C-alpha cells in the first residue's frame, strides 16, 4: 500500500518541480526553502542535481560560519522503497574532494556536469579550500525511510564526529505535515492571568481574550520540545538570531522581567473553545500561531524564569475549519521580524507616496508600505516590489535589485527620490505584470531562476523603450497614457517583452556554446553580465526597428 507520508511529501514539492528540475531537485528546493529557509533566488543557485554531478546535488557556502555544505537527494517513485547505506556512503565519499587542493583539482579535472562546475566557480570554492579554514558538512535527503543499514551508517558517522544530517521520509514528512495541515494540541490548557482578561466577541463564532500570563505557565504548555505546539506555524525555530540572543539576555536579567510586556509583542494562540472565568482562561485544544521563537527561548531558559516575567497573550476561539481560522494562521505566520522595510513604513517619504497613490488612483491602485497591510484596490503594489523595480528600471541597476537589505537602508533615498511618483509606480506595476505574464517564454533554466531574472528583463524592456521618443516619454511621464490606455500600453509592452526574451534566450544559448563555464545565474546578477545582454538586445532591437517602423513603442497618448 502506498505510503501516506510519501504522498504528502510529493504533494508538497510540486510547486518546486519547475523548469529543468527533476523530482530529486524539487525535493532539495523544497528543503532549502522550507527547512533551511533560503531566499528563492538562492535556492536555485545552490542546486546542481543531474547526470555527472559527482554525487553532489547541491552546495551552499556560509561565509559567516566559514563552512561548505554538500547535499545529496534521492527521490524514489516507488513509495514503499527503503533507503540503504550506499547513497549515504557516496555523499561522504564526495566530501573527500574538498579536503585538499589536489583532491579538488582532481574533481574538476574529472569533468563534472556544467551546473556543478558553475556552482564551484561562483562560490570560489577552490580559494576557500586554499584558505584551509572551511569545514565540510553533509546533508542527505530521501523520500524513503532508512533501513537498518542506513541507520547503522548514519549513527556510525555521527559517533565518529562527522557533521552528517540525514533527513529521511520520517523527518521530512513531519515538517511537511506541519506546513500543510496544521493541527492543535488536543490537551485542555489552563492559564491563570495576573488580572482579569479583556474579552471581545469579534463575530458570531470568533471570541478573543487578551491577558498577561506568567511566563512560567506558558513554558509549561505541552508540545514545545517537539514543536507540535507550533503545528500551525509554517516556520520552525530559526536558531540563534540576534533577536533571540537579545531575548535570552533579558531572561538572564531578573531586573528586566517586570518590564517584559512593555517591549515584547506577545504570543497569539488559537483554540477551538475558550472559557474565561475570573482570571482563568481554559483552552480546549491549543496552538501557538505567532511567537514561536519567543516561547522556545522561554522554554529553554525556564529555570531562570521568575513570576515577575509576564507575557502578553492573545487567545482566539474560532472554528478551525473556517476561512477565518485559515486567515489568522496565514497572517500570523507571514509576519517577518522587524527589518528596515518595516521601519521605513513610518518614514515621511513612504507616507507621502502612499497618500499620493491613493489620491491619484482611488480604489484602482494601492501602494502597501508595511507588512500585513491590506487593500481592496483593483491593483496592489508592495513598496518592496516597487523598490526592486525602481532599482532595476529607473536606477538602471537590475543586478542590485535582489539585494533587499540595501533597498530600504543605504539605498533608500536614492531609490525613492523625488522623481518617483504615483504614476511611475503604476507604470512599474504594469511592467512587472507583463514580465510575469511572459515567464513561460524564457528558457527553462531561466524560468527556474525567475526571482532574479525578472528584474533584468524589466530593465532590458525599459532600455528598448528609450529607443523611441514615445517610449522615453512613457518612462518619463506615464500619466499621459495610464491608466486610460492601460490595455493598449500592456499589449505594446507585451510585444516588446516577448522580443526581448527571444533575444535573451538566443544570446545565452550562443554564450553557452562558446563557453562551457558561462553561467546565466551569475550573468543576471552582475553588472558586466547584464550589460553584455543589453548590448545584444539593443542591437537586435535597432535592426528590427530599421526593418519595421511600428516595432518600437509609438502609441499616441490621449
């Protein structure tokens, strides 16, 4: 009988089975995105699975930790298959090629596949090995369960001190289950608040209570150690981040315990039935949907907690099968830690742009400037996407558009300078829509790297626009066309975008034929790579325009 766990894993990796990826690569992509929590563009850059990969399906270099991690993945169509020790041995054996320069040079000379070769080059692996300071870690993934031989080999490697992390079906499916179908802990939990809770009937079947609860009680809730209490939280513990270290330092200082509710956002809990009697809250079933990191920190340092350390707790009773329960879970699990983008949400520049967009377009177009903000507008644009596209199109630096940390930090005022107004934001949203709609025309490998490729495509389309007076005017004064001529402008942009993509596909194909080490994943993230593409695209566009007077943007404004 087919394994239900294997079916679950196959269902979860489907969104990652794109472009040229095999199922084994899709499993690795899912792992890197959901368990290693890597950015989408970084996930694709880490994968080299395919014939000739020398037993290495992925490689990640962590410069901060000064280490190289090697990945190997096995995906079996036979869902009753078990995993033996041979593949595990192969991965450990592959690590020998990273122990010395001689061994590494022998690996390169043996003729690995193009993806592995590019991966080694763009991560400067040879130089890192020459430095002599890197430790090699091993991660093995499989959609099968380890058999006795696999278990024995894994345990032997761990006992020998090897950094060998094996994720078999049992471990992987446990994470997949938590991310796909969240469940509550079944126990009845009682919490004694320090004062009478504030309660509110939010709707016919949704009740909320807010209270201050001693951390000693919260740290005693069931399911913290095995993470089942966080089954509705799509992220697992993220380890020793700066925020978690600061939280740990607070717990270690009893003098700060009384102030804890003043500077901590608190916990959000779901329950299927809530009863409030005086200061007591009784929860029939419980799940923490926000505050996982904090509660884990409290649990790990529970011996240092005092009665004075209280936590703000929000408990929501809602039918778990309802859309409201799903909405609460989704919104709670998509609240990122405060970053520069969040801090900029109160900046006058952001408030001004948001107000200008609203006054210009009403409910037709909205700019969102903070996480969790919602709008009923027809078209909705986040300021993060706006910043990336401004960087690519108006600042003409598409290779820098993927560096999200800088966009709202040192580059903020340059990106959102006074030349950026509501009309240009509307144009950028339309251009982004056109580029996304044209994704399927890209080569398969570029489709899989779309997170970074799309900014270069948007930039190249904008560069083609500058070849005509009308196109330059559209970039400079989009209000002359938009939104009244939106459909016509979109059609014209679509035509140019499809032609740009055709040029890009051809250029990369030619480059790969001429140089086996040409790496499109690097080309779209480097200034020189994009400029080479730009030269080829613009040369083609000029030739087309010379043959066809209607080729370039020439739509007359109203």
